[in-house]
C-alpha cells in the first residue's frame, strides 16, 4: 500500500517554527517528504469520525447536518468562527433560488433552514423565484443551531493544511488552529470548501486550470442610513422577478453616464441592492475585479483595491441619489465573494446543454433554478441565459472515478463553466450539500465506496426529507 502525505505549501515551515528548527529539519523530524509524500509522525489527535466535512458554507453545513441525521458521527472544519460561507463571509444576498416559475424545486433540510430563519424574523421568502432575503447574523445563528442539534462536532477557526492517503483513499486530514496542528480521521470526507481545497491536496483531476478568464470577485458591503422606504429601493431591493431583472437600472444608467462623461468610475456590476431585514440598511453588490481566489497574493491585492472601491461607490451614491444622501458603510464582508475557481473532473460532467434542457438523470440528487449568470471580468457587463426548466444535478457529479471516500459539494462539483454559472448559487449548493452528506453516511452504513452507494436508496432518503429530486 502506498501511503502518502500531502501538505499545503508552507505548512512544513509552520511546523518548523513550532519545534524551533529549519523546514528541512522539521520535515525530516516529522517523516514528511513534501515532494513524494510519506508517513507523518503524528501531531495532536483530535478525533475519529464517520464523516468529516471540510468547509462550513451553504453546502458544507448542510452536508454536516445531513450526514449526522443519517446516522453518521460527523465533524465539520471551518476557517472562520461562524458558518454560512458566501452568505455570511461574503454578504452574498439573497439566497438564490428555491423555486422556478412559482414551483419550489429545492426542499428538505435547506428549506427547513429557511423556514427556521423566517420564524426568527430573519428571512423573507420572495416568490415566484424563491429568493430569500436574510439577516446575516441570524443566518449564522440558525446554521449553528442546526449543526449542533444534529450532534456535529465543530472545528472552527481551523485551516485545512494537509491530508494523509493510502493509495487513493484519504485516511486523515490535518488542520491548523490555536491548538497547533491537529489530525482528524474519517471513513468519508466531503470537500465543501468552494475552491476544492481538499480535492486539490489529494491531486484530484480538475476541469478548470485557473489560467483562463475567471468570473470576477465582488466585495459586498452593507450601507445604512438609506431611505429603504423610497420608491427606488422598494422596487429594486427585492428580487421576486415582478419588476424584471433585479439589477438597479436607474443607478446603473447614471453610473454609465458619469463614466462616459469622464468621471473616474471603477469597473462595476449591477448594482444589486439586497434587503437585510432591517429598515435603513441594504447589502450592496457592485464592486468587481478579476482575481484568482486560490492565489493568495492576487486575492489579497484585489480585495485591497475593491475595499477602496467600496468607498468610491458610496460617495457616488451619496452625491447622485437622494435615497442615499445620508448613507454610510456600516459593515464590509469578511472577504470578497468568489464566483468561480476550481471544479473537479467527476464521474459525470454537468454540461450546459444538459443543464439548460433540464435532463433528468437516474441519479439526480439536486436541482438548479437560477439563470446562467456569467459576469465579465474585464467590463461592466454579464451574460444571462434563461433556463427552460429547473435543472438537475446527478450524484455522479459529486464523485470521482478513483477516490473511494471523497465527495464534493457546492460550486466545485463536476460541471462545465456555463452550467456552473447557475448551480454555484446558494440554494443549489445547499441541495448538493444535503445530497453529499446523506450519501457519505450511507457509504458508511453500506460499508462501500462512494462510487458504490445505492443511489435509489439515496434518492429515497432525500425525498423523505422533502427534496424534489
């Protein structure tokens, strides 16, 4: 058996600092061969689980709840101190989309989450599209409650830094936090990191090489002091589709006019103003810049530039629109929102043709209702393609050919760029997480690889929970 260790670049250096020696000496001391992999003398043992979920975003926390409710001893790893991913770390709003032309197509645990959020006054469901406005802080609270109630162990403030494999089987993952370097063992691992970080560590083949024209980042923020009762905001703060496209046309047109007249207007998208369940405040999605979220230096540089743009746009809104004359930046997202990065090459690749035409697979486990939405990384435009029907995503897009205990959930599932531009949104990711978690637990009970999971039984479980698959 070929047992190998894979570490993120720089992780050995961190270990070297911990034991007060050089990186090379640390690697030798710990039995690490960073080129070819090797046994690793154990860091602190944290726990042994049936299922470990990497990433606590919409796909990740749903996967953890699903796995635990399906009988698996489950843990979740999250680099921030709260759950929610792009909703709570990126302020990406609303939660899109649970319905297609008035018919709900994503249900089960994701819909339970929405209803629980609504009961606390933290959500407004907008039909017929099923977009969900939400209170950012209550989102964190309800996600936390669902995970803890399911009996999931949480490893927060923890970064994934490595994994140990026997051939193509993942035996354990290594995390770094204030307790040092820790290891978690599991029977099945779920990559819900968004950027396919675990899959990348495991050398899983990828569809995207990150060298092309990736969709841009948007650094979202909350403006307060806004006249949210004004006609402009009442029309464009909601995204039910009753007033056409959700971008705020009057503001967009004015910004383009100012740009044509020679004013320094940064590249922008939309803008989109989003209800955050508090009078006088809106979440704003307007900044835009090309970036690679898997390149630390590039990501950092772009975020710094976009933070400047947040204040430029705030000033533009204050000067040009009476609805915003008293506004101020009350909060910026912990990180910029990411639309596109790595995608695994799975057993099945969801193509644009199949997605647009709503091909239903024998192993369909989730749906997609959002338009295909490709944002330009070099300008102010975007390409929008309407779906004919709500799309389907098969279980085979969550697994690879060769890795028997790895599932992937969220926007890094196996899909081409065009299909991914729809299924990457939160409601779809929640549905994918629900399916991945249920399948992981089933793999444990059936004592089989994720490739051999009985998908008829999996679909039956999802339908019992209320999923429309």
